[in-house]
């Protein structure tokens, strides 16, 4: 794997919106851009593909500066949100399109189309029109069309957004297997945190035209550097606290709970922080009670329960617990602990 295969350092300004992105993507990597609607994910993809020009900065791919290279010469494939398939062409015609643009001889084009129809299990549909295809079939044609000219990089803008949940999950798995088999570098845009966490080797979380954090799924979920990242990638308890260092251990005084002594703390400076604990890391059946409170709501999830617990200091905690806690009652007093090593400190930025 070539490190820093794609290096992006660009700026783009629209009235009322500015995007600044600095990213390095490795060869063969499945990388996701994730963030709420309007944060600039599509704009960043369009800049990489050449459909937009940056106001400032450079894009380097495979050692070459492609900032001003026309889109068709960049060797970048694009799968659009609505697939943008050509309705007047057949399935095979759509897949062949990019090969014609490349001026590949007819015999090579036909061989490549055949290969892709087989790879995407579309052999029996080569002569079908686009209108009659299901959502999942269209999605496979769009991927086959984008991959036909053997791009160095594949960009995908929310390619599953029009599909139902179970089909999304299946296609997600298929896409990942395909990417592992063929080894292409991929940038995948989604606003769904589950999709980004399950698909990506690394991901970037975006907000208001800025990249807030980049890392592996585990890194960004377990160690978010910003409250927004913590909240966007799942549910999080963010508990105001004060950090002091006592001899060799870090002491965290919590609002609404006991002091915590955290030997594995990463923070360097004493001061005010948010203690981040995921709902699944708050434990009901523990001797090490940190918080005491009353169960305010209790929701059955099938695999367990979602609980809201209000401490006497007015702190509301979100807890997810397993089926074994079926005896819980609304209004009941309950002690709660924290799974060892699961609490993380997030600096409060002023
Ligand atoms: P979504 O998830 O809804 O697709 P996104 O994260 O992809 O959102 P973008 O489509 O990149 O967001 O848009 C980011 C911002 O840039 C928006 O405020 C949008 O209105 C603005 N924008 C995008 N393209 C243009 C343009 N050509 N001219 C002016 N403003 C634009």
C-alpha cells in the first residue's frame, strides 16, 4: 500500500459556505467522509473529481499534481447519489460508455464489458434497459460503469441512499468484498454513522466545511477529540468534569458522581473537560458505583433496554443494557458504574 497516494489540501468558497480540507489517503484504502447534510461532503468529492475547481490549494494523486487536469483525464470513477445512468442505453451500453470515451478498440471494450457483467452478476441483463431495473441492480450497473475504465480512485456519493435498510446492508457487504478483491482506492460519502463505521478502514468526520477528526473507525468512536464527533458517531454521555493530577494518578471530579481515578488518562493539562462515556459502557450490575439516580425512562430495544437515569444533581445519563436487566422499573433507584478504561476526556474548547 502506497502511503499518501492522494494528498488533498484545498479551499473552496461559496457565498455563505467555505470548505477547507487537508487529507491524505493511502492506496487501496476504503475511506469515508461522514457528516451532517450541508457540511461539504459532495463539494469535496466534486473538487477531487475535477467537477469543481478549488479557489486555493493542490490535489496530488499517485505523485502527480492533478489540480488542473480535466475530469475525464484524472482516472477517477464517480458513482453519483442518483446513479445518473443513461436511460437511452442498455446495461452493457452504460458499462461500455467510459471505455468509448477512452477510445478503446471495440474488441477490448466487449471483453471488458463481459468481464464486468460477470463480476457484478449482471450477465443476463446486458441488453436490458435501465428503466426496468430494481434499485439494487441499478446500483450494481453504476458501480460496474464507474469501475470499467479501471480508475485509480473510485468516488461514491451516498450510493445506497435510495435503497431500503436490508438491501443497503447486503450491498454494503458486497461493495466491501469487491473493494478488497479488486484493491481499488475508494472514497465513500455518507451521512450515516453506522455505514461509515462498518465500511471504512479510515474515515473523516466533517462539520461546517471543516474536517473535525480523521482516524480508524475504532479510534474515532472510542477517542473522539470533539463533542460533535462523539455525538455524531453514536450516542454519548458528555459529563462536565474537572481534572486534577494527584501524585501519579489523574483525579476526575464529576458533576453528579463520585471522583474517578483514571490511571490510563491521556490528558496532559489539569482543568475542565467533558468525560465521554458511551451508553453501553455504563454498567448497572457493578460494585464500583459512580452515579446514583432514579430511572426516568425505560425503553425495550429487543436485544436489551435503553434507560435514562436522572441523578439527584440533575445529570441525565443514557444507558444501554442487556436483556438480563428485565426486572428494572421506572422510578427505581439505581447505582451505575463505568466499564474500566471506557471513559475518555474531551477538552472543552474556549
Ligand atoms: P448532503 O449530505 O445534503 O448532500 P453535503 O455535506 O454533501 O450535503 P454539499 O452539497 O457539499 O454538502 O454542500 C455544502 C454547502 O455548499 C451547502 O451549503 C451548499 O448550499 C453549498 N454549495 C454547494 N455547491 C454550491 C454551488 N455550486 N454554489 C453555491 N453554493 C454551493
